[in-house]
């Protein structure tokens, strides 16, 4: 069963590990050791910052590592728990899923105390870290599978007061786009478990692909710090897009299955529209080329809704059923709050 020697209720700064017993061919008494930093100073909110929910998404991992090194107790009011690489085995192998048990961390909740490694991590968050936290920040990107317009994002939760707080925290990331999304690929998501416990949950999709441009690292790191100021944890002046001389964020949502375009057959995917551009119903946003039959006309990918192309598939080689694009329509803040 997962354990840690860190004293989560102590003041000051601690750096240590979550540890899960795990035997392998060359280690009978081995542990999976996941770095964790806890910093506490006085009374204030508890914020849980997570990177590496999917191992091949490194933007948030780097941002959380930097905070873990740089923050001191004097810089905060409250408590911050930083886990830069939540799915540590996957982060070490640059994979979306854990190589130890094949599980997707973001489909493993609420988890099991005596289950596989990924399930034990999920259970510890569900039963220990989430209950003690006020705010959960789960930093994602598209990893190696998708490339997103860098955006903060959230679910539209039923509780309107919780939704209002989440919306304000999401917008504090100051990305050009903020994205409201639906779950079309299963249950057991980390944000949903935290939302069901009534927490303020902020998530992101900050680019994607193997490489991370410096501009995306800047968004990850400045946005994270600004959200921590916004929720009252870090001392400092909160920046708004207006104070930064930027126009309001474009708020978009993809809540219908028709917004998520899946490959109708396998082949080589060609995206035909730049990320962040508007498309209309019926527009061709890409095509699947037939590797074995180049004489065949490529299969078009047709938009079934109108809005912004918020994300597109990165690997050209595509299997039937893979998500290749998502279209998100623009909405107003009042519409989101009243829905």
C-alpha cells in the first residue's frame, strides 16, 4: 500500500516521496518512488499541483519542478503540495500510460488501496490528498498524440457556485483560449473525482507533441503562478489579460460528441486547417490518406459543428477511431454560468 514519510500537517518545507511497494525481476523489495514537495506557512488554502498525469506531457512537470525548488514558506500563506510527475513510471518512459500496469492515470479514479501501482496512486489522492485540498491544479498537454491551442480548461460542473470559482481560476491562467470540454472516452478521470468532492479544479491543455516551444513553457509557468496568486496561496499581484495589454480570452466549449472528429478508417492523417482558426459545418478540416492504396481518394474529415479548431492529432499515422480534431464554439461567460 502507498505510504509517505512526509508530514502533511507540518509547517515549513519538506521534500520526499510517495512510495508504492513494487517487485520486479531484479528487485524483490523495490519501491516506486514519486517525488513530492509540501510547503506550509500559516492559515490559508491548500493547493494540490499535479503534473505528469500522463507521462509524456512535460510542460506541467517542469513548471511544478521549478516551483518545488523556488518556493519557500515565507512566499506562501497556506499549504501547497507539489507532485511534478504523478505517473512517474510513465514520465520516465515518455509514455501516456504506465509501463508497470498499462493503466491510464486519468481513468483510474477513485482507485484501489491494494490495486496496481496506478490504482494505488489514484486511491491515495482520492482518500487523502483531495479531501485536505481546496484547489486542485492538473496540468495537461496533448502529449505525443494531440497538439492544442494552449488553453486552460474545465468541466461545466452542476454546482453553480463551484463552477463560478472554477471559471475565475481557469481564466486567471491568462491563456488566449479557455476551453470547456466533455468526456467522450471513458470514466474515472482525476478532475471529475476532485470536482465530485466539491473542489476548485483547474486543468490545462498546453500545446502538445514531442517538443515544447519556449512560449508554451512561459505560459505554463506564468499561468500556474498567477492562479496560485488568484486563489490566495502565493503573495503577489494577480495579473489579468487587461493588465497585460491583451484582449479578453476566447471562451469556447466542445460539449457534444459531434465536436470530436474521429478517424473513420486507418491511414495517414493530413490536417488541413491551422490550429485556432474558425471552421464551419461542412468544411473539410483534413483527410486520411491510404498508405496501401495511394490511388484511392483520401477520406475527408468533415466538420460537424462550427467553431475554432482547438486541437488536432500530431502523429500522421492514424488508427480507425483515433481523435483527429476537435471543434469548439465560442460562448459567453454569462452562458457558462447560467447553463
